[in-house]
C-alpha cells in the first residue's frame, strides 16, 4: 500500500505547487511539462516492470523501483530550472510506474484467488485516497515549507517502504531464454508520447495547433500498428498478445480505461464547475469531493469482501457502473438545483458505485492470466487505466470548451477570469452579462457531464459482457 500511495500521490501532489515552482524557476510556458513528464513516464514504465517482475521476482524489482523513485525525488527537490525538473520527473515516473504495477502484482503473487479481491479493494481505496490527498498535502507543504518540500517528503516514506520490502519473500530468477524487447519498447514510446501530447495540446481547441495534433495522432496510430505486429513476432514480447487476445482480459482492460476516464474527468471538472458557477474556493471544492472519495473507498472494500465470500466477480462492476451511469445522468441534469449538502450525499453514493470496479478488474485479469504472467497482467490494467484517464479527460475538456466557444464568443477569456478570481470576476461583468455567461456555462458543463456518463455507460456494457464472472 505504501508504494502505491507514493506513486499515485505524486501524480497530483505537484499540482498545487506549480504556481510557486513557476515563480521560483521561471519558464512559465513549460511548467505543465512537470505534470505531463511524470504521466508519460509512468505509462511507459508499467509494461516494462510487468515483464521484469515475471522474470526476476517482485522483491528485486520493488527495490529497483524504490531506488529510482528515491534518487529522482532528490533530483526534483534540488532542481535549478524547470527543464531539469521535468527531466527528473521523467526519472521519477519511471520509478512510480513500477511501484504501481508491482503493488498490484504482489497481491496476486502472495494471496489466494478468493482473497485477492479484498486486498485489491484496499489498494483501490489507497489509490483514490492518495489522489485526493496529493493536492491538499502539496498546497500545505508549499505554503509552509516551500515547493521543494513536496519532493523531499518522499524520502522518509521511501526508506520505510524499502524496510518493508525486505520482508517480502525472495525468489530466484525464472529459468528461461529472455531478451528485452527493445524494439517493442521504442514503438510503445512512439505510440504513448505523441498520443498523450496530442491530447494535452488538443484541449486548447486552437486551429493553429490542429496540424500538430493530427500529425502526432498519425504517428501514434502507425506506431501502435507496428507495435502489435512486433509483439506477435517477439520471442519475449513486452506485451503478451496471447493474453490480450482473451476476451476476459481485453474487456477487463477496456473497462479499466473507461473507469479511469470517468473518475479522473469527474475529479478534474467538478471542482472547475463549482469554482466558475458558484465561486467556491479551492478548499470548499476539496471538501465537496471528499464524500465521493470516501464512497469509492467504502465501495472498494465492501466489494472486495463480497467477492471473497461469494466468488462472484463481474456482477459487482456490472451493477455498480449501471447505477453510476444513471447517477451521472442525474448529476448532469440536476446539479444546478442541488444544495451543497445534497451534492455531497449524492457524490458519496456515486463514489460507492464507482468503487466496485478496479479491485474486481485486477483480480479478474490476474486470475485469467495465470501465475507466470501476473506482472504483465497487472501492468496491462494499469496501462489501460492511465491511457483511459488521459484520453477521457482530454475528450471531456475538448467537449466542454468547444461547446462554450460555440455559444459565447469571449468564452475563453471570461472562463479564465472566473477560474482565477471567482465571484470578483462575476461582479466586474455586471448582472446581465454574468447571467448570460452562467447560462452558457451551465449548458457546456451539462454536455461535459453527459460525456462522462457515456464513458460510464460504455464501461457498464463491457462489465456485463465479461465472460468469466466467478473465481
């Protein structure tokens, strides 16, 4: 749980420190690379560690991942420039991606199949908790100890994790002919990097950026096609195509991608909605999100216990995501009339239904893959969730800003003012202009929330279609 907490928390803890980093190091136009670099690196690292774990064992690879994470955290803390910090964040992501994959595969390695769901539920709760904890901790540390403390705080936690790792059972390397799939890794990087960059740039909805987005997406598609061909021929493939060809595994991975899109999009855009529509402060929006996070943790742990007792698996995300889809439709249509307390209660139950997914997905994929490929199976789920989260959030953002731009000519500037200044910007507009803008914002967010509901509906359909439904 501790390595998972470190890796996932580091995806979000930097967010609230970015203004301070930009003020101290300059290069404001490149500051987003501090976040993007970590996301890209963790996505690339997941399948690498999955394959290496299946060869060398979890204990050795966990020590390696923790060592990389520790060293890169120190480099981040002493960075003299934004460019150096972005490079150090790449290294940190190469460690963090391993921590996430290895934490998941450790459950499959040490826990009997019927009990795995309960522990995967604990890990799912840790993932959500650390995602929420990150911005809060980052803001507190930056305000009281400076932005460098955001990275130094990792050092004692990594040392504790290393001490705990010594208690893991060690095993000798697997006796097999193995060559690292360098060509597969290069093609995978050629797919992931342009894909994520195209999504990040595409959110700006600029015609000038359109040729670059099309070019990067084209490169990503070509590399993905070449990667599939390469993995079918490789002696020791980075991605075991035979696993991904199983309906239970590919549908579970697609379900993880949809779940990542729903959760990260909702966590990203709900605070923005509350900020620009009600003028809520960052602290107030954080408190509104807490019930949903508690709900996800509750749903994850309850689902894990029920799977352990009954042996049933896919029925829980099938029902849970069906309820979540209906809940998101209600949210899209009725959020404007919900009180703050009512919204918090609603989000708790929505989160509980969302918490039925990730633990079951990991257990289902690992059980279908078998003991010899648990690492790669866990990596496929983590990879799918990361790509789904990035792609889904970018898509919902594009829908939101495109809808707003079509309805209001000065949407971008006014939206930015409301986001930065809150109610003060609204008073400067005057009551008539503010009323028109708020109506346009309401329509744009309604369509954005409906887009999130569509991802949940697709996830529910995938959950109902998973062939293997019992351990």
